[in-house]
């Protein structure tokens, strides 16, 4: 990889060459880093389910001297010298990462259950269905870890993480209505069970409940961040609606959509957690926001690839959903630009009409034209940028867990 994709919001990162990044991130040199409208609503095991993260060309290009699997990280203690408490073994699955804040995570679950309690039976019924449907709760986890990594020692991070989850769940409820989705997390969607009206209205309740809880925290900065976030996500939904069934959608336009629609909530989760840790003039919330932004972009890009690589059992949703809805995602955009005339027209026609009539042929075309690999490359690059963002943050087990979460997200299969 000789250059990286740049987005308008990347300008604040500052120019950095790949050589500088390799020197900074190579464990042989640092000894620290290791294996890496309304409110409508990571790459090792990924190709075959078995290949290690560093076997992929995109990642090897960033870390050319790294062995197939780096040793576990042993970050120095904050006061210098060896650290026996703040290491996180690699590789690590989601449950192992969340165990770093296990008590906090359980507190969030209890908080969510308690605040879903209402005198309206349908809200409780739908709420219980959503909670029981599982989900990794990535965004509240990012918020919890960010708060602790920023040095926060209080208890409001539990409330903030729950607010993040309420808002995110509301986007899913509304999103499923807009997309006419019937399957999520391996179960029928709320709109498929109770209908569109119930899905929209319970989503509205979750938004209002989130705002109610947020106001109770009496923190203007949190209100500012999440009000902007909800507005940006709504804009992203409308932008996606505009792009639907439009094969002329550009890469820049698509990247704007995923920044607004997906990355913004990750960004806000990390930033709000870090805001709680502000001490005097020591404010690192922008570093955490940058981490969340790039993590969210990478997360969505892997989702785009999984739409053509995964299976229903693992994904918990139908393969080819994006194509069926006429969404021009990055693998399709790249394939249209780099395939021959017949291949480009095949994809354009599928985007215009939606449906899955030519899914097998389109998947083959996207793979042959390099669309899947290109999207993986972009996800790997944004993962690198996410990791870079946290470099100035003091080493701790929470920071290490955020590192590992980004790495694991890159190689996820669902």
C-alpha cells in the first residue's frame, strides 16, 4: 500500500508517512504494541474464517516486519518500569475484552432493564425482546473503556453507556423499518413481529428516554456531543436514502454516509466516556473521539464485505441485504470502477433494481475486480488510524482493551 484513503475529517490527523507509522507501531522498536427526517435510524479470520490477521496483504503492508502473530503486549506502568497488572492477552474475543469492565458492563445491563420499565406493556414487551436478542453492545463497551482509560473513577459512565445503547437501538428499530428488514441478530426484527408502527414508536420512546437520562446527568458537554451526534446520524440516514438505487454514487459520497450513519455513534461513545475523565486542563476527549470515528468506519467497511462473504448463521441477518435494498456500498462502487463494461453494467443494473437475482454472479464479480480486498484495505487503514489516535493516552489495561477491540473488530466474521 503506497497511499491511504483520505476523508475530509482526516485532516486533523496530520500528515504521517507509512514509514513513520511502522516505526511507531512495530513491536521490535517500541516493545509496547502487539498483534493488532426523524432519528432513522474488523481482517484475519474474515476471508476463510481461519487466516490470521497479519496474513492479509493490507495488514502486512502496514507491519512488514511483524511475525505471523506478535507476542502479548506488556505496556509500561504509568509511573515507568514493568507492569504486571495492565496487560491484555492477544488474541482476545469480545467476552474477554468486556471482562476488563465486567462489573461496569453488568451495571449497564441492569440500568437498561430498569429504565425500560414503563406502564405501557408494549414498550416493555418490545424492550425485553430487544434485550433478549443479544448483540455485543460494542458502543457502550467503547464508552465504558474510554471513560476508564481517561482516568474516570466515578459511576456516571454507566448512565452514559446506557444512553448510547438506547440511542443506537432506536436507530436500529427505525433502520429496519426504512430498509424493510426482516432479520437481525438471527431473529425476526421488531417490525416483522409487531409491525412498523410499533417499531417506530418504541424507537421514539428509547430516544426520549435517552434524552431524559442525559439531562439528569447535568453535563452540558455530554448534551452537546450527543445532540450533535443524533443530528448527524439522522443526516446520514437521509444521505443513504438519497444514494439508494443510484449506481453513480461515488466513494467520497459513500464514505460520508458511513461516517454519519455508523462512525458517529462510535465516535460519540468514545468521546462521551472520555469527557467524564477530564481533569482540569487535561482533556484528551478529542483523541478518543478520533479513535471511535476510525473504529466505526472500519467496523462498517467490514460489514460491507460480510454482506458478500458471510452467512446467515454467523451474521444474524440475510446475506446480500445491502444489494437487495439497492445500496451502493464500497465493494460495489470499486468493482464498477475497475471491472469491464459488462461487469459494471451488471452491478449498475442490480443497484437500480434491487433484489438478489444475480447475487452469485455479482459476488464473483466484486471479488474478481478486487472490491472486497480494496474494502478490507480501507478498513485496515482506518484501524491503524484508530490505534494511532490513542498513542498519547497513558497506558492502562483499558487502553489495551480498546486496542484489542479495534483489532478484533477488523477480523470479525459477524
